[in-house]
């Protein structure tokens, strides 16, 4: 299937089914990612407390876990909700914000990745490499011999763990160890605004709630972000006006825009 | 009094007195509802910790309680602040977000409604019916035989409990069991943005801080939201640009706009 | 050095070095102040949990502490991170939101000011006077005999404690007890939006991460806010559209704009 066909099919399914996507996420991006969810056509719920998180997840099409402002109590809630999601066949999408930066983050991220079945892991290169067992410090990542070396490591990690990994950056890569998608959409303004990484995870979770193939869901979520980001950047006067225009861009995505804009390849 | 006269009188009082409105509310909408409060002309305070919430409430013109991201500790703070508000004659405005969805939410909402004297309860139909003792599941609500049946149930609940109930949706209804207002203002974009329901509760709380009649305060708060929403929707390119324009619309409300735009009836 | 020269030098340094600024801050303004940090050219981190806050601070160019939505656990995390910052020579910038309003706030603010070495204290007049040992109630402040009397008190407090105090309002004052800067930039719309005070503290912290002189850093941070606020207000339709335009204004600050717009004096 062509990249544009996958995205259009995902968007049709999302708007037809309007799934609930349960977020246990960080306090910085709650409002923004709730609006991302709504603009894409899904319904956000954010219920962090362990006393209800695992009850709430049963209504959800997907569960998003994001450790941006984590504490040990929140991690227990994530694990409980994640186990309930796993038992009920609900995809778990994980954003290991800052993994590699502190012992609490790296340890919590590894525990979540080990104790739960994760369908999609979305992070930047440093965070994903921290989980893949390599030194997660940005310097370490940047000094790797080649981009190819990093890609191979990430692809092997995805294949070994049986999950889809989406690494976002100037170029986005989605891989399950067999198939790999490369997405060239997006705009540098996306890096000047807080929460666009977290929003990419939310976007992947929305599509995971309605698509059977997690590789296609992650690809569709990341591609939709990039296309909306490009559209917004063309009208924005800076990072501030970019944010509302980006949300408009997500809400206004349609088949024509997707086919015209997508610059992505899917191999394997 | 004509609907427009009630709203204009409330807005004049709010801008003249600039009351402090204390919020114990959810993390998703804190920023947005603080800005709603400021745009209407009041001053927001958000002090969730029980060690100070009941001390802070004594400076307030109204107390807003919203259980969107609740936990048991926060509920205790809400109850303590609510009791202090009740003792000091400060109106309590309650938003039972998600009541009916989980045991924690429904139980906490019922406890708040039972242990405190609530002046205004603002929710969607499902949340209000969950508190009124009916199955709060959205499906159950939608399959009720008629809109009239729901309205009668809500009106009886308001009268029995001695509070004002505001149910927002495509059409908004405000009732104290004797008088009922129906508001036709608003725009579908309001449902595409997170926190517009919570913002309606904030708006009602702002007017409750300066108006003696809680039915009129709730009506004014919900009507102001609907009018600002319409104005914003006329200029917005989507849900993203709607948000800042909606805040501008609230800040720019004046007598001419209100008299020109209001589509509401008050009976009883 | 002329005021504009100080600001231009600070901005050049900030954009060249892109320091990480660690925030332990309130839930209302997290998203907004993270975007302020990014728009100025620095990188925000918000890691409130004590299990990692003091580990995280070691990567930071500055540590910002803001008690807007405080609780005793968060205050302990602030103290631990602050001690780690002090030990590592990382400037600590403190925003005592609401000091004077409740015992918890005033007590926590005094404890932070006493136990840590604070480089810059940013607040409104009431908050700063509450820390300086005077009645912090707004009424008390307003009824002081003269503005000059308040300024003298604040200047003496700064000199005695060996910190820089920035008091923002219609006119902003920055003082270390010897030098005093007065800034006339800004716009009344900044008072109609939540978090502009907190954002001024963030702005000061960004410059504290790259400038050696804390007086110059605080002056530069407050002046940058005022200039961006003026630019945004000229285009905004109200407080709502002001916010994204203000962030654009921060991101777009350049030497020409600064030299054209700055209305400030530095004495002493």
C-alpha cells in the first residue's frame, strides 16, 4: 500500500470511530495533547490516579503513557493501567520523556518497557537509545559513527522486543524491525514549541486505537503531525502563533492535503 | 427581567467588583480557565493543597470545585475548602467531570454533593444524571425516551436539592426546579476544544461571586460563554485558532453584543 | 554600559549557548513558561519530583523555583534542588507567588529564601514586601505613604540579603541595593493573561544561565518581556490572541527591535 493510502485509511477510521484515548501524561502538555486528540477526531481522557486509571482504561481504544513529570506514585498508576490494557487487548503507546537523563527516568522507563507489552514506543534518538541499552546522553548519541549505525540499532531493538519504534527529529523513522518508514515532513518550528514530541505520541495513540497494524498506526500518527506542522509553519509568525495553527492543521487534514504533501517512503 | 438585562447587569457587577475566584480544579484546564476568569474580569487563584485551600477560600467571592483529575487527597482539600466556603456564605460551584465513568469519580462527586451546600452544579447531561441517581453512561442517557423526560428529571433534582443545575450541550439548560432558562447560543467548535465545559463552570462561578441570585448567575455565565463562542467561531480557522479568539470574545463582551446576540428564554 | 547594550549582549549569549533551565513550578503556567523558555532560545526542563530534581539540576544553567501551586512535598523538592544548585554554582531564581496570602505560602517562601542562596527574586510588590518582613496584604502595600518608601524598603532588602530583586508592575524595578534599573516597557494586556509574572521570572532565569552579573540578567529578562509584550499588544485583538503573539515577539527579538523599543534607565 502507498504511504498516502495508509494515512487516508487511518484518518477515515479515526473520524468514523472517534475512540477514547486514555492519557497518563505529564502536566506540561496535558492541555495541548488533549487538543491534539480532539483535533484529530478522537476523545481524550486524562485520569492519572491509580484508584481509577485501570478502571478508566477499559473504555479506551488506546492507552498513552508519558513520563515527562513522573513520580513513583504515577509510575505505579501507569503500570496498573498498562496491565489492564494488556489484559484487554488495548494498545499501549509509550513516551519515555527524558530517559537517560536521571536514574528515576531511565529506571521507570525500563520498568514500564519490561513489565508491559508496549505496542508503540515514540521518543527522540537519545531516549530510544537509552532504552535500547546504550548511553542515552545526547553527546554520546551525536558522536555515533553514523546515522546508519543508530538506525540499525533501533531497528534491531524494535525487532527483538516485538514493538514499533518511532524516532522523531528532522527526519522521522518508524520501524518494527522488518518494515521501516522514513518521513521527511515537518518544520523546524515544531522544535521551538513544547510538547510537539509528546503530541506525536498522542497522534500515534489515536491511530493505534483504530488501526490493526501498529506499524501503520505509528507511521500515520507521525506523518499526520508532520503534514499539519508544515501547513501551520507556512502561516505562522513564530512559535507562538504556530500552536493554534498547528491544531487547525490537524483538524483540517483531508485526503487531498495528505496526497499533495506526504513525503515518506515505506520499505520492507 | 429580560434575559439580556440579567446578563448585562451581571457583567457590569463583575467588572466593577473584580472578585477573586478560587479554583480547585484539574490540571488539564488550569491555564485555560485561569485565562477565562481574567478575560471575564475576575481574578483567578488556584491553590489545591489542603494546607492552605481553606485559608485561601476566605478571600474569594466564589469557590469552584472540579474533579477532572481527582485523587483522594485533592477531594479532601475540596471538602475542607467547601466547608469553609459554606461557613462564610461563599457560593460553591461544582463541576463533576466524568461522574458516572468510574467508582472514584461517581463516589467523590456524590460525597461533595452530599457533604457541601452546592450553589451551582454544571455538567453535561450524563454527569448530572449520574449525580441525580440514574445510570450515567452516555449510552443510557442518549437512549432515554425523550429530551423532555431528562429535563424533568434534572429539574426535579435541582428543586429537591435546593441548587441550580446547568446542563450544557448543543442547547444549554439552567434550572433551579422552579425557573428554567434555555440558551441556544454557542457553536459546535466549542466541543472540539478541551475545557470548554470546565470554562462554562468557571464562568458561572465568576458571576456567582457578584450576583445574589444563583439561577441568574448560572444563566449569565453559560450565556456569556455561548455568545463569546459564536463570535470566535466566525473568525476561527479551526479549533486551534478558536481558543485565543474565544478568550478575546469573553474580554470584549459588552451590552451591544449581548443584546444583539442572545438567544435565550427564561421561564417560571 | 547602556541598557540596550546589556540586553543585546544577554540575548546573543542566550542564543549562542542555549542553556537548559530547570523549573520546579506551578501547574497553571507550566506550558506557557516552557514555551517562553524555548522562544527566548533556552531549553526548559520541568522535573518536580524530589527523587530526580536535584540530579536534574546539575545539567542546568539556572534553577527556577515557583510556589504558585505548592504543597509541602514540592517545597522539599525545591529545597533539595536549590541546595544542589548552590553547591554547583548554578543560579537560583525564585518566584514567591502569593507570599503574604496564606501561612503555607509565606512560610514556604521565607524558608526557601532563608535556606538557599537566591540569585534573583522576582515578584509583585506585595509578594516581595511579604518576604521583606512587611504586611504583604495588597491593601497594606497600596496604602504605603509613597512609591519612594516602597522602593527604598525593597532596595535595602536586596542589599541586606545579597540578592537581586525584580518587582514587576506597571513600571518594573530591578535592584541589588546599589544599582537600580527602572523599565517602562510593557502593556496593560500583560495583566489580563495568567502567567505573565511567572514568565518574567522564567525570562530572568534564562538570562541568569548565561550572564555573569545577576543584576544585568534580571534587568535583561524583565526588559525582554516588556518589549515583546508591547509588540504583541499592537497586533492583538484581546488577551487571548495576545498570548501567541507575545511568544512570537520573544522569539523575534533582535538588536534593532531592542534599541528602538527599550525605555529603561540604569542607575548606580
